[in-house]
């Protein structure tokens, strides 16, 4: 089971289509057949991997949920956090807001993650950014007592 999730994780990390699972499984079978043809049990295990597009999608969703849950737990138990906001436009020139969170874990490690990427309605006025941030903070149920700083990233054209 762990091997299958490792395969799925690598497909997701490489941003490959879910259907690559079939291709990779065939290659693994070929490698096993060459390197260890006598190991029929291993060959059988790999051949029986369910690697349909839906199975891959379900496993990627499970991995995503686990990563998100771990992030939520770390943030809930952190000693301090700060937010950085970056407004930009996407490829279609639509305004969006990237919200980054930097936090200090109980082990005194500083970590930084993309918390959310939100499409803004029409404009990037201060009130639009604040409203979008409020929605994310309410949805995630973060305790703002640990918030030490919030800043907006400013990039000025040269």
C-alpha cells in the first residue's frame, strides 16, 4: 500500500496526468521481470495495483487531505504565526490573492506554506483584500491571538 501511495505522490508532485499510473506500473513490472524474475509474489502485487484514473485521483485526494490536516494541526499548535499577502493577476488578467503563512512549531522550527490562493472579484482594493482574508481565516478557524504580523508584498516595476 505504501508503495502505491509513493507512486501516486510522485505523479502528483510531477503534475503528471492520473493516467500515468498505468504507464508507470507497466514499467515497474518490466523492471521486476528483468531484475528479479523469480519473485512472482512481488510481480503479482504490482500487477494487482488498481491504477485507474479514478483510483489515482482518490489516492491523491487522500494524500492532499492528510497534508492539509497535518498543516492545520501544526498551525493550531504553533507558538506564533505571521501572514504575507501577495496580490497579482492570473494568466487571464484576473486579480488574485496569495496568502502565505509563516509559523513557529513547538520544536522551534520556522515553516512557511501557501495557505490559500483566492480569486478576487474585480478589483484589488484594500477592502477586497481584507474581505478575502477574512473569509479564509473564518473558514480555517485560526486563532488570531498568535498572529504577530501581517504584511502585503509590494513589487514595484523597475
